[in-house]
C-alpha cells in the first residue's frame, strides 16, 4: 500500500489537476498511489436510504490502507 494516496479533483482526460498530482507523486520520496474512483455528489437522503455509495466506501478503504 502507498505511503501517499493521491486524489485528483478532476476525472477529465488530460486534466491539469491529475498531471500535477501525478508529478507530486513522482517527486514524493516514498511510494505514492493514485486513487482512481468516480465519486457521486453527496446526498444524505440517499445515504440514509441505501447506505454509503460503493465509490465512497472504496475511497475510504484506500485511505485506510495508505500508511
């Protein structure tokens, strides 16, 4: 598991945000990994009815696994 979990604020192909995050990971003196998930907008009503969305749970697991 990575020491540093990188999270980009954009899913767009060729995103400057993602390129900057990846460059930060390259410069990191350790193991860096990019979280690649598509997060839904937060909706407390949906969460109360259906539970935490799978993508949000996956991100939480990636964060927990990072050292």
